[in-house]
C-alpha cells in the first residue's frame, strides 16, 4: 500500500493523535487547569501540578492509541475501532481516578 492510500484511510486518527500530543504538551508545560476545563479556573486543587501532569500523560496515551489505530486501519477496521473504543474507556476510567485523587476540593 502506498503513502497516499494510507493517508486517505488514516488521516483522522493521525490528526487526532497530533492534536492530543500537542494539547498534552501544552498542559504539561503551562500547568494551567483552565486549558483542561474552564470551570476549574478558580477552584482549589489537592495537587494542581500532579493533576496537570497526569492529564498530560492521559492525553499522550490517547495520542499513542490513535496512532496505533491509524496503522491498524490498514489491517482491519473493526479491530481498530474496538481498540480505540477500549482505549477511550480505559482513559475515561483513569481520568475519573485522577479527578478523585488530584482534582478540586
């Protein structure tokens, strides 16, 4: 399969991967919670730095999962869809744990 056919199939997961990677880097470097959620701007956090660090890690996980999905699309689209849905469920569960551990009081 050539490069154009790959981009035709996998442009959306690649774009999501790039977006999540850049967004995670922005959260990690700025440590600003209003980037994540605007309603958290004036709240007191248990540990604001750890909250931003863990949120960035979870965004990186979604970025890698989306990148893997883009390559799995060349093999089997159903398996790729199940993979990304599983990744989103796992990240959602981990995000809820992060909110409970480091989130606002």
